[in-house]
């Protein structure tokens, strides 16, 4: 979940400069299986 400002330019900047560059890393973290979780 990301919160972006209401300004179109600020939202575009946040998306392009912060979120998009991190998407691959975030997806990797979401898929990671540490084996530390208890069932």
C-alpha cells in the first residue's frame, strides 16, 4: 500500500522515482520463504 499526494505532479514523481525502482525488490521480499514462519 502506498500513499501518494493529491498533486498529479507529486504523485507522478513519487511513483516514478520511489515506487517503480523498488518494485522488483518488493516482489522478491513478498516471494521470499525464510522458513522461519510457524504454521
